[in-house]
């Protein structure tokens, strides 16, 4: 559908702005009262501003070549808001486009009722009872996972962040300092909501969620049941322990049932890339790894390319932002080259991501090599995939296929797509996808291709961690429209 250009652009903008504004309370009420999350082409509208909603519509117009606007989606959202729905994730963008293509002459209300028929009056629950979550460590990933869990609390009957565990500092205002780091972030901006420090109960109250701050020096010494926490999943984001023996210490604590590691696991620990091999998680798995940010970024793209074209072999080069384990200025470091100043140098180092791919995609075992270059940026990285395929292809064919995968496949949450010639790394801060496929940069010469994938190595990865956490807890949502 090609909507004609408006005669009066300002009037058109104001009308669409008013519709976007009217969407906010409907989206909020659906999420708060019915635990229904609303999306447009995989982008959540929960807690979005008017401009956020309008920009999301613009994204669809750019990559889908469809003049989807608030004029089309608003009646669909209205129809959804009038229904008595069970818990679900609903993509109003895709439902709207589906309606626009439907030739049966149904009204919006009738079409929406038909699409969501199995959700109407449903008593379906994502979980039989809420799952307690504890963050062990409160660094870059820990704080972002905290933000996501609080944001996704909904009606409070799925995942509940109950506590964080840190080492006690010598400062009297330790709790306030922890709160400040959660409240303000130099890369990711301010926390969306309010945080109250309760010194009396040693808690942070974040958007009404009471999060206990527990001070401890080792995992096995905590009795979580003393804080009313039971059957909890511990998210270990310290990186100190990566094997079964080390992480198994958490399981010795009262009130702990499972552990998730936010780093590549060693030994027999399952390394999970959500969207690819999360079905490997079983009810008996007590310890699971969410792999690394780079592994999460490249595996979905490799899986998509392998399914369509096959992969003979290749090389992965990651251009990675510096991380907290590097030095601000030259100083001793146990790692090769990492002792040199991170903000002043490009630092060539190794990455285990290429080998780790085989844990999620066994058919690629031994087919990939990899290296990494740490660069002077604080966040957002790029993976460059230099691949030899089984089949020849063209840039146009490959990009069209990846656009389809990003918008309409089960990998919609993992792969985003951009066709802009002007984007740079900072444009992807806050991306909720495992990676963003840069179609403009694609190179294809017969069966030799080079693919460029941006990824927010902090927030995008944290989103994958939370998806893994939901899967490990057994959280299931009905998704609409059905893929």
C-alpha cells in the first residue's frame, strides 16, 4: 500500500502524533492489567514515548516498503484493547499489514477477533507462579539485566527481581552509590522510573519492586530463604566462576534452584544462544550459560545464512568496544596487549566466539576462525563475517533474504536490519536485538561473501540473557500473529 503524500505535512504529523499519544494508555493498561505486551515488528511499545512510537512506524516504512502509519495501527490497537485477552505478546504492526492485505472485506474489529480468537478469555499463564531472580554481581551486565527485569515486571506474576548480591565496601553510603549507578548510566542514559533507597531494610525500591541488597563474599554463605526468596534462579554476572565446580557453589545456598552465567561456560555447561539452541535447556539443567555477546551476535546470522546458502568455512573478525577488564592507562595486565590504554589504542586480541559457535551450531565445528580488535569506544561492536558459501549469491538476493529473516522469521528478536547509508556505532546503543544486519555494507562475489553485523554488546546481550532466563524458568507466551 502506497499512501499518497499529505498535502499538509504539519497537519499530518500532528494527527499522527495525537494517535501515538492515545496509544500509550492503551498499551500501558494491556501490559499492567492483562500482561499483554504490544509490539510493532518486534519493537516493544511498552513504556514508549510518543516519538518512540512514531519512529517505530517510520522504521517499518523504511525496511518493509509499506506506508504503515498510526492511522492504520490505531484502530487495530483499539480493537485489541476492547477484548478480554489472556497473557500474550501481540505485534500490531504485523496484524495491521496482514489486515491491509486481506481481501475478505472484514471490519477491523472482526479481523482482530479472528486473529486473536485463541487469546480471548484465555486463562493461560506464562508461569504457574512467579519466579524469584537474584543478581549475583552488579556490574555493567547486572545493572542492565536489573533494568530489563524491572521494566518487564508487568503485573508481577512472571520473573521477579528479588535481590542483588555484592561485596560490602568500606563506605557508609554503599547502598546509595549502588542506587546511583543503576539510576544513571553514561552510555545507556537514565533509569526509566524511580529508585528509592531504604536503608532500614537494605533495599532498593525500583518502580515499586523491592530489591534486597545482600552483602556477601562467597556464593555458598547466603541463606536466601531468610529474605523470603525461594526456588530462585541466580544470574551470576561476575565472570569469576565459569565452570560447574565454581558456579555450583550457588546451589549450596538455601533458596537457590538454578544458576545462569552471563559469560561463556566451560566444560559440560550448555552455552545457549536464545533463538538458536534454547530448546536444549531441560528442566534438569541446574547451570546454564548465556554464552558471550559476540557469540549471540554472530550465531543467528550464521544460522540464517547456513540454512539458505550453506557455509563451507569462514573467518570472524570482531571490532569490539573496550570493556572493564582493560586498563584506562598503560599498566600491568595478565592478558597479552590488554595492559595498554583502552581509550588510546586499538588492541588486537583473541576471541573464543568463533569456536563457541560450534556449541550452538555443531555443523559449523572446525569451519570458523576468529580474532578481535578492541577499539576506543565504550559500547557497540561489530562482527565481520567473511564466509565461503556452498551456493553462489548476489548482494541483492542475500540482503532481501536477511531482511525477510529479520522481519518475519522466528529470529525476529535476534536479527535486526538496517538499509541506511549513514548509521554509525552510536546509533545502535540500546538495540534489543542480538545483532543488526548492515545491508548496505554487504559484499557478495559468487560464493564469497562478507557480512557486517552491529551489536550492542551490553544492552543487546542483556536482552538475550533475559530471554534465556525466561526460557530457563519455563516462561511461555502466546505470540500473535502466529508465524
